[in-house]
C-alpha cells in the first residue's frame, strides 16, 4: 500500500478534498484501487493533517512490527 495522500475534486462550484492511499502499487491508480479515510472535506488543511496523522500511524505500526 502507498502512503496516505490528498486528492481534490470539484463538485458543482465547490472544491472538496479526500484522503486516500493506493491499495495495490503494482496496479493503475483508479477509484477501485484506492482506500479512503475521513470522507469529503471542504478544508484542504484538515485533509492534509489527517493524511499526515495516518502516515505517522502507519510508520509507527511498521516500526513496532520490525522491532
């Protein structure tokens, strides 16, 4: 799986953000190959903070497993 990232999209006249990661890095990036967290967000900073938190937790878990 990839690191957590932020994508954005326009829905009507509003821009929304979503936190996601790619499930299978050997496959093409598309909606069926993504895992999402946090739903749609109107604030990019909030989405970026969630992605940062999820990445920190992912690396902490990996470090614990390798210890």
